[in-house]
């Protein structure tokens, strides 16, 4: 081993206090970045996951400014012939008004979103059916509804089997009053747009809105989500007609409005993490300066017996590399342990939305490398100060 | 022509400037032949350690020249001085100054590692350590051995790179009388055995008995320069 590396390693490893303090500073900085990643990236991924599972699928097909008039049966069959497509399901989004009780007061014509789903196809393309609380079931027969937990509360807690009256407006603006039977109540973690909605059979909704055979959107679930652009392009290439005016979007495009805000938030949080990392670099500078002070006599001796200034520099750079490597290793263990804990305990955000926790090894490696490089950079100034010591002065002071 | 390993010519060392100028050394000149055992003696503050720092190239003279092995060291830059110190000079300090984080063996081989001539250095170090009776201590750390032992390690470290001159600054100053006597005898025997030039700064001239040359310094000047023939 190079003697400068050997001395650097010995200097720091035989000063356990300094080594532990400096390595912990680096490790904690990595942990902060990891915790941020688990929570905020996990939250972002959870929102993406729920947007895919509940609202848009991996590819979301609509018709520009209007309903799709082509047969949903034909479109779904066409899509399901693509190898990457696992399932596709038609939907209609609408609204209805209810007489709700909010805060003890009856509020008339309280508007709620209504989602019309195909009882069979929707189970394949979406996991929305899984949000129905135990004791209920997903929409099955034509006049059945599943109400969201918030709507259920606002309606005064009707139970499964009760009926509710919803007032719709058809496509011509005519009020349509419909009594429907509650077959289930959803309890969506994080209330991703479903707990304040009502889910009903798409055919019933078509009939109410006077839009026979029409569909508002088709959500497509893929077996390989990385092929979303391919599927989108295939679909648009297959249905290029101006009359159809189809619009196909990947999840990044369809949920852009929701996700863009989060992306900025995550960037900001990451910035905070990196500031934490800068703080750890200052801790390394301080500890390395203390090391230089405590090793002044040794530096003087080394210089006296022939070590050049650059040799002294390298001793402290190697020392920084040891701190960086141990800190990065420790930080990785702490970060991965936290990630494993978050994954195993199905960590939720504010007790509701389950985070989508992943082992992002690329991010972990990047953070480690950055922490290691910062520890080395933080050692440059103390190392430079060490090289400025004159042998006679150093031996006298030390 | 005499084989001089060291020539000190008209060396001044001045600290401060103008009114605050203080001469630590004033117009010092002497020379040392290869293989000589020389003492620099003087009372505290006489300038003997400053002189040793000049000879050891740890500090530069304000004026004058220090020529070692025929090379005018005033011409050398910082890196060249380091290389020169490593190859031509061996140092023994008052407080042994071993690196406490290295073992005895690692301390001894350090000058050779710096030099980049590590081949056989461990074997040579072991032989030297055996010569000074420390073959059983070589894997201990610098702070795990006694002061006398540490000084003997420092002597082997000074010799490992086969320097032209070994410089010792009060090598017995921090030792008890028994260790001091052992160290003196060791230095003198190595001088005879290896034909190694030793320049030793001491305030206790009598501790060293017969030597080849004694330079007495007072107030930064040479008070007396005695050769072997004049020494009792």
C-alpha cells in the first residue's frame, strides 16, 4: 500500500472519535437524502400509482373536446390485441347533485363527481374495485352505486342496501332524478379523488345522460409500463381519422397537472437534502482541521525526513477518502434499513396514503458517490493547510 | 584534497528587520569530513539548534551557503530540498519524534518509502533494529515503547536511507542517565562501524567523551573549533 494512504488511514482510524464523528456526519447526510427520497419520492410514486390504478391507466384515451362515439367494445378488443396491453376499460366522468348534510346542516344540490364504469372490464384495468370497504361490493347491476366515504359522510352515513337520490343533467340540460341502491362504500387511502365521488354502472350513466354507446375515456393498463409510448403511438397510428379526433396520453402526460407540482416539491426537498450534505462537508472540514492540528508534529517529522508538500496533501486526502467511504457505507446501511422498514411496515403519508417504497439503487449510488466526493473535497482545505506547515515550526508547535 | 561532506560558509541567520533585526547566527564557517563524529556545543540560546536547522535544510540561511556532498543547497527549491533531506540527511530529534500511529518497523522504513526504494527496506530495517536491540519491539506502535527505545528507533530511522550525514539535536536530552549513556555509545559505535558522519548538538560535551571535532557556539558565533588532536 502507498505509504501516504497507510499514514492517512492510520491517522484517522486510530482517532476513533474523529472517525466516528466525521463518518456519522456523512452518513446522516445520506440518511436525510434517503429519508427524503423514501417519503417524497414514495409519495410521488404513490400518487402516480393511484393515478394509474384509479383514474388514467398507463395510457389514457379520450376524444378531443367530445365523447368517443366509436364502439367501446371494438376499441377495447383492438387494444387488448397489443401484447403489452393487459386490459382496457371504458369510463364516463360526469357529475350529479345530492342533498347532503355537512356540519349538521342540510345542503341541497351538493355536486359530486360521478364515474361510470364497466363492472367487468374495469376490474381488469383498474384496482378501483379494491377500494370498496368490507361488507360492500363493486357496482354490478345497473342501478347500483358505490359511494365514496366522504360522500357517505355528507349524506348522513347511509349504509349498504340503502337508496340515494341523485340528480343528473343529461346532455341537453334536462334534470334527471334517479334513485340508486348503495352496494358499497369506498375508503381510499389518501382520498385520491374517489372518496368524494360516486361510482356507478357505465350503461346506467349512458342512459341517464342520453349518450347511448358513447364513452368518455378508455384507460389502458399495460403489462409492461415502459411501453406506454409505443402503445400510444400504435393506437394513434391505427386511428388517425379526423373524425375520431382521438387523443392518447401516457400517465406522465395525463397526470401532468397533478404531478408537476409534486415534481417541483421533490426538487425542493432534494435541495434541502443536498444542503444537509453541504453541512456534513463543513463538519468534515472542521474535523479534518482538528486532525491537522493534532498531527502537526507528525507532519513536521514527515517533512523533515523528506516528505514533499504534495505527500502531506495526499495523506489528508486519503484520510478524507476513508471518512467518505465509511460514511457512505454507513449511510447506505442506514438508508437501506430505513427503506426496508418503510417497505415492510407499508409506511403511509399522514396515516392515509401508502407510500410506494422502492429500492432506488441508482439514487443510492449517486448519493453515496456525491457524499464520498464531498468528503474528499472537504478535506482539500485542511490538507492544503497541512502542506503549508514548515517542518521546524511544525515540530516546535506539535 | 580533503573529502568534506559538509561545508558551512559565512552563514548568517537573521530574524526580524531593521531595528528589530536579531542575528541568531553570524558569519559561521566550518567544514566536516566524511566519517567524522562532530559535536556542536553551546549554552541554551547560543544558536546551536538554529545552526542544526540550517545544516539539516529545515530552514534557510539569510546569507551564506551550506554545501552538502558538494552540492550548494541554496540553489535547491522546496521539492528538491525535501528529496535532498530524504537522501542525504538523517535526523534524530530530542523527543525521538516517532509517528505514534505507525509501528516501530513502519517508522524505520518510512524514509525509504518516501524515497521510493522499498525493496529490501523491511529486511534492512530489521537488521538495524537488531543492531540496536529492538528486534522484539518492531511491531509495537511508536507510543508503546520507552523513551530510550524510541530514541534507538529514531537512530535506525535516521540510518535506513544511508544518509551522508546524521544530525542529532540533543539526542540524550530527554533520556535518563542509563539510556543516555546507551544512546551515546550506540551513536559512536555506528560512527565507527558504518563510517557514518554524525553531527550532534548538545549542551553536555563531556557525555560524549572522545570525538573528532567540537564546534562551540556562543551568541551565534563560533567561539572555538577543536580538532581531534587538541581534544583530550
